[in-house]
C-alpha cells in the first residue's frame, strides 16, 4: 500500500521596510493623469510629504528634498527615471504635511510615461517613493477637441451675487476661471467648453461655496456632448426627517499614544465639517471602538463623505487617515442609522492562531475571528517567498474556517489569511 506523506507549513507574512529613510509618508497628490503636446509645460503637479517633527511646523520643513520624476510607461520609479527638484508650495493636511509643486516641460518623445514624487531627508541613504503613479500622455500634435456643455440646476439654492462657476481638472481647479451663463430657462446655469476626449473631475461653485459632495466625473466621448442637468450638491429636496447617524472606528491597530488627545470624525455635510477635532468620538466601554452619534437635520443632503482624525496629545496636532474619503448615503426611512464599523486607515487586524488540520484529502484551515467580524480571504503558495496570488476561496468568507479540498495530495503548501473590507 502506497504511503502518502503530508506536510503543511504555516507562515505569517510581515511587510518589512528594508530601506534607510526618515520620511514618514509621501505621495503624488494631484493630478494622476495628464495629456499634453510635446514641448509644452504641464499644469501644476503636487506632492505632499510628512515627517514627524519636521513638516508639522509652519513653513517648509528643513532638510527635506522633494523631486518629481518620470520614466517609461509601466516601469518602477528608481534612478533610471529623470528627476527634477520641486519647489515648496505651502503647508497642507491641516498643517502636518508640506506640499511641493513642479511643472514638467515635456521635451521627451511622444508616447506614454509614468510620473511620481520621491522624498529624501538630509543624511538618508534612500529615497521615499510615493505609491501613487500618474500617467502622462505626450502627443506630437494637439488632439481634437469637442464642445462639452455643463448644466446645473440652482433652484434649491440662494445664488450668490458673484454667480455660479465650474472648476475641475480641465482648468486647474481654479474657482473663478469658468463662470457659468445665467439661466435662460428655469434655474439652470450652463457653460460650454472645448475639451479633449478624456477623463475629467469637476464641481460646481455657488459664489465661493463649493459643492460638498464627492467630485463629479466624466469621460467625454469623441463628439460634441451635453451633460444632463444635475442639482447643485445633488440636492433633491433633502432628507425627509432628522436622522441620528452613528459613526464608529476601531483604533486597536494603533499605539494608544497616537490618539491620546482624542479621535474625531470630519465630513462634507453639516453638522459635520472638515475641521479636525470638531466632532469628537468616545470609547466609554474601552473596547477601542470610538463612536459618535451625529444628528443630520431634515433637509440634509443625502450623500456624505467622511473621514477620521486623531490627536497624539503631544503638540495638539490632528492627524488625518491616509485612506480615501468614506462615502455613505443618509437613510431617512428611519430616525436612526448605524454605519458599519470602520478601521483606522482601513487597516484590519491580522488573523491570529491560524492552524491547519488534515481531513482525508483536504486541509482544514482555522483562525481566530478578527474584531468586528469582517470577511476573509485565504491564499496559498508552494513557495513561502513566492507570489501568493489570488484567493483560493471563490467568494469572501464570513466564517473563520476554510476547507481546501484535495490540498493534502500535494507535498507542501504555505497558507496566508487576510481580513478584508468588502
């Protein structure tokens, strides 16, 4: 009788920073896509950087070098790219970040390129490379343009004496560069622009009041185009009643000293605002879940963007999450609404006590449930240092166990379990 030998090895994978850099964080802030004619100069390209004790004071942090670089499409940013020293633009991120700016002269051959920022502190041996990569298209001749008409209905607004404006990636987000024509019918303001066929983000502005919703987006077709009428702020009568919305965020993955001064929620719809620390959360039962219930009055806009901030209690400095704004829609079918548990920076705890058991030809995998009962993905590889690839479970798991069928027929597998947000 043939004897089968089984070996299942469990590994825990950690991400290690093997580089020598004092920079805490840096990014490519904006824009992420540029199309330009060869020889011309790009719009402003911004990047932000944070370093504890350096960028969190007013003015430019001493000792930091910021560079914008470009390389061939799909390449990894490194010394083979072409780099240029960027200029300090001002404080950002509530005063904790320094923002830099550069205008790239596109003298390279026509084609597709990638671009991003990198940062270095005096004495460091390595650069901190931003994770965000922008796409640069250099054309040898101007691409064709088309008439694109924008329309916004202001009937629910008190229109400013200064008028209504359109700002977006097509005009450098200049709030006064593109005034809209007053209504010739109803309360609809319009403006027609000549634009290339491309992806754009934009917002409407009532005098100096920007729409508080997420950026509007459009990919314009290769023809003249009229965008359908929308309400300013997507207002369509607002909520029918006041709604108590409960926000909650798990802070257990952070050292408690990082939020010793408090946790707050900021957002786009009143009574939320974007002032860090203005809406404090509390943790009365000390389970590391900070909560706050905010009452949105009747007539509030339905679509809300929000984000959490924290105070380290040392310099009374509020720190923003690095993740994107979180969206939700107010449900006014009931007077209360509890949002799903959030994790600071969308960083979930690592599943602990992962074990495996051989059951016939199958390998049964178990792990301790992560706080908040998120979903899970299970990965496997025949090489502990190789690519674990895509999850072996066809759909995210809502339990803390998985049966890998016929896996015991293979000499060796390495497994990895991750908690995920669906």
